[in-house]
């Protein structure tokens, strides 16, 4: 039976988020909340799926809705 669990890394420190945002802008993109798609909200954290090439940027309100243990806050 194959496990359906995925390993993630959370990124929530300001300097790392600024670097990710700058890298996205240098390619003509913006980090936008993956959950609510609100371009007016600042990104508070990023979930990196370690098994693939996917990242999910989340705004402050959506980040705070994550289950405890998913992030340090």
C-alpha cells in the first residue's frame, strides 16, 4: 500500500519570502495566495512539496487557518 502522505517544508521568515518574491518577479510573476487568490494580501508563508516541484504561497489569513504544527506561528 502506497502512502498518501507528502513531506513539506514551510518557509515563513521575512528574508526568505522576500527572496522568493524577488525571484518570481524577475521571471515576470508574482507570488499570490494559492488558496484565496487575493492579490492584495501579503504572502505570509510558503509550503514546499518536497516530493515534487510545487510550492503553495499563502496570505496571512489563509496561513493562520493551517492546522497547528504545519507552521511555527
